[in-house]
C-alpha cells in the first residue's frame, strides 16, 4: 500500500512534513486481506476488538493497543467482526521515507 494508505474511513487527517496523521473508523463491512505497507507507521487502537499478527499480541485486544510496523511489513491486522459487522476506531501515524 502507498504511504499513508489504510483501510477504514478517515474522520480527521493532517500532514506535517514527512508525517501523516489520521483518525479512522473501521469499514463495517470489509474483511481486511493480507497486505503490505511501504512506509513505517504506528497504529493506536482507540476503540474496538483488534486482532494483530504482531509479535506478543494474542487474541483480540480489549483495550488500547499501540502497534509499530516498520517499512515493508506484511500483515492482516483487523477489527474482530461481530455478527458480520466490523467496528472500531484507530489513530495512524505514517512516516514517509525520505
């Protein structure tokens, strides 16, 4: 995925130099497929049950969770679905390579 690109709907998005910040709501109907990000980024889960393939994370989170993904990370992190609906809110901070 190109720098700053994430699944979900942005409610706020700001760029400051090489940093791109956004607050996003999960797409309630989309199952996230395995994908790769070209940029380094942080994901801070604000609300919802989040499932991550990051090391030392087991099962859906039940509270705030901060994940760092270095450039080139391939993963399938996503919000856990409940009765076919995916809900959650998250903050992203992307760091573009210079």
